[in-house]
C-alpha cells in the first residue's frame, strides 16, 4: 500500500537546499533516459 503524503516521516537532519547547485541537467536527463529504457525492457 503506498504511503500518503500526510504519513511521511519528518526529516530534520538534512541541510538546507542549495540554490546554487546547478549544471546537472545533462547528467540527470541521461540518467533518466537510461532508467526509463531499462524499465521498458
């Protein structure tokens, strides 16, 4: 049974999001394409 968003645990030990974390679009697109291709097989 999938978890509902109101039942997810609160995670408090993560650092704040870094707005300057950029330049990963090509890498992430490639990873996404690879994972989707493997899922279709």
